[in-house]
C-alpha cells in the first residue's frame, strides 16, 4: 500500500536539486575564494583537507542526534541554519588562522546534509514504490545547473561574494525543508560488530585498498581543478561550464548502468573506470588552455559515472543488508574522508613544489595503481566470497536502493 504524501517526492527532488548548489560552491568556488585572499597552494590544500577530516566526526554525531531525537527534518534545519551563519562569518574573514577555524565549523554543518538527505529520499522512494535514483538524479541535474549559474553570477559579482551566494542557496534549501515531511529514523544503523566481519574478507579489503588509491587521485583533482583553470586564465563562468560538462555527462551513464550494468562483471568495469581516470588526469596535465580542460571534463561520465554505480553495486553484493550501513561507512572513509585528508595536505604541497604537470602525473600514478589492483584481483580471485549474515532473521533484499 502506498502511504506516501504525493507532494513529498517533488519536494525532495527540489531539495536535492538545491543542496547540490552548495556542493558546487564548496568543491569549485571556495578554492577560488581562498586564492582571491592570497592564500598559497599549500594553504588551499589544507583548507580542503579539513572537510574530509571533519566529515568523519560530523556524520557520526549528527546521525546519533537524529536517532536519539527521532527526527531528520529538525536536524536538517539546524545544519542549514549553521551553514548560513558560518557563511556570513566567513564572508567577513580574511585571516588564514580565522578562516581555518570558521571553515572547520562550516564543514561540521555542511557534510551531514547529504547522507541525511539520502536517508529522506530512500525512505520516501520506498514508501512510494519508486527507485531512489528518481530522486537522487535531481542532485546531478542541480549540480549541473548551479555550476553554470554560479559561474556566471560570480563572474559578475566577483569571487569575493562567494559566501553570499552560499547563504542564498542554503537559504532556499532551508525554506524547502520547512515544507518537507519529517522522518524518525535512518534506513540502517551502523553495526560496529560488522566492521570485524567486513575486515576479515580479503575481497573487500582488496576493494577498499584500490578505492583508496583511486580516491587520492580523484581528490587531488577535485581540490585543484578550479585553481588550475584559474591559472590558465579561465573566468568564473568558464569554470562553471567545466563543472556543467562533468555533471551532465554522468546522468546518462547512471541511467544506462542502472539498467544494463548487471550484464558486465564489476571488476572489468572498475578496471575501465580507473583507466579513464588516469587518461583524464594525463590530459589535464598536458592541457594548454582552459577550453582543453573543459573538453576533458566530459570523461567524467566514463570515469566517475562508471566507478560510482559499479562500486555501490559491488558493495551491495558482497555485504549483507544488516551490514550495509557499516560497509557504506567504510567505503565513505576510503573514498572521501581519509583520501581527502591525505590528498589535500599532500596535494597542496605537491602542486606548489612541482607544478601542475607533475602534480597531475602523480594523480595518474595513483589511478594506475588502482587499475593494477583491480586487474590483479580479477586475474587471481577464486569464487566470490560473501560475508556471513548475522545470526538473526535475515531481511529480504531491499529493492529501493539503486545498483
């Protein structure tokens, strides 16, 4: 029986569309804001690395708060209000030490918005008998829209107004949240006992190791792509076009792989995605103009698009439902948190000391290392292992999560 509110899905789509505007700002335009303040590449790398480090603690604490108080909507309102307040403070800050403190607090409110948003979307999709991808894909569309819109807006206003644009987009998301239906609990809780069961599986350990190596390369690019474009003379609107090219390219790949991806084994797809990442970073290292990099960004579909859908599919097959939250938490640590912390600090120094070409060649090396890891596992592995289910009544596999 469908007991969902008919207006709930459109509101969640609008919310996903909007919050990815703040993601565009943090990923692409915050580095330009820092560069405009005269910060060095090492300082920009450190500020980028603070986000993944804080996300580990912030996601855990806000998830616990959501469980304890049996609400997601109220937690989301607090997070968005915190983003708005900290953006206002950051707009008035120019000292590096002050910005380190303020951006740390900003990240504490920023990062938990996305997993909680996914929880809202997954629950709503399940109640409405729809696929989660029908909501989540609006995040990709929103990212594409805001990448271009913010680029043109900041080309007119100047990068010094970045924080005011952040306030505006977070404010819109806050208003949408006021009209959304609350939910009391997440889809699955992280089971600490499941960590040991997961870490005993060689297949998953190999997978997480390869993911971590690839993620270092990807996060290096994320942290310094806009800085690279800026160094090549790109304006804010041109940077917006580069983000638009990448975000739009992933939409058809997400849809195609969700329909036909099962026909191809995971490891060959992961090998292919790693090679595409290496090719992409190699081309960026040799690019002579900002336009060249914008064209290279279309490879985002064949690199990230293929990798993301396939890696989630592999996790859902190797990890039973009762440990899915634990497996996803470990995947997030490897893909975003630990890799972002390392690539931000190490990458900033590498960019400053060696320059763009060598910096991206280092990223190529990490991507190829991941490719070799996936390929060697494909060549030598035996029958696919799975983690034994916990000694309890096993739930039927959920059909609402995308593969």
